[in-house]
C-alpha cells in the first residue's frame, strides 16, 4: 500500500534528512587517499550520535554498518571495512537516519583526490540523472516519467542504468511501496499524489548494466568490473512541486 504523508510527518522526515545531509558532509571530507571505508562509517556514526538519531542501516537484515561505502566497481551495499581508498578512486556514500520514528535516505558519489575524466563524467551524469528524475516528481505525473527522465540522461552520455536495484517509498520504514525504477517508459505507472515521499536513487555503470553480488551477500558490483556511481535523495511531492528532504539545514 502506498502511504501519503501529512505536512507534519514530512517535517519529521525533513529533520531526519538534515542528519543524513550532515553525515554526507562529514564523510565527503573524510574520503581522502589513505582512509578506509570503515573510517567513513565511523564518521557517519559520530554524526548520528551527536544528533541523537538512529541508523536505519545498522542491523537491517544483518547489515553491519551505518553507511554503505562503495568504491569504484561497487554499485551499492558496500560493507565498511579495511579497504583503503586510493588517489583516483571514486566512492559512493549511502547514509540513512531515523528521527522520531521517521526515516530519510540519501547517497552521493565523490572523487578521491584527482580522478580521470571518464570517472568524473560518470559522477556528473549520475548526479544530473537524479536531478532530471526529481524534476518529474510532481502531482499528476507518473512513476514512469521519473524513470524515463533519469534513463534519458544516462543513455545520452553512453552509460548504463543498473536495473536490478531501484528507489523506493520511505516513511516510518526505510523501504515502503512503491518501487521507483530508474528507467521508463514515460506516462506509465503509479500517478504521483501530494504527500507521497520517494527515495530516488539512480545507479549508473560506466560499462555494462549487469551486476553480481559478492559472497558476503551484500556487496553489489558491476559484472564487468567497470566503475559505478550512485546518487540519491528523499523527495516529497508537494503542492509546489518536489521538495528534497535530504538537504543541509
């Protein structure tokens, strides 16, 4: 069942979203050559503790971190650990928070030091795809419009949309209905209504769209070893259009 939120409930989610934004700000600063993926998780944990928020990632089906830290070929769900970030890497940082029982979820991909032009283009295109998708989050549009806008940006750049993993509704649970695919067709799917809140998260591969899961049961990598990028925001449908809830205060 698709649950629409009241303005008061969206305000709670906005507070959670600001915690997520702060987690990103701190983790991005820490994403330097020599840092481990576990180091970034510790930074995210410190923000949650400081803000009195809870993690919606930690313990979710057994996940051991408060953030998914996914370098280079890792698409999503990278487990924080001893992997060392090196100059020229890219790394996706996916964080979530719960405030007063309400969830927010967002992701960003950043360069580690100086990166090659292709990697920077991958980051830029994935960010642009998210912006295009958010632009379609308006009452009366359909979910297919969101995915089609995302996919058009990615295809135009010659990259591939990862299809096995999609966005989702969000509220008192991290994952609610509906699923939010990152591809079309436009004009199809659920009609968007005021009060619907979606976590929109394009995942884009520089090579083939196919993925595989490592033996840890979590880490999703590109099947061909190409680099991937991931951007996400929690977005509410309002009378005035889309409102991004995972922005800094």
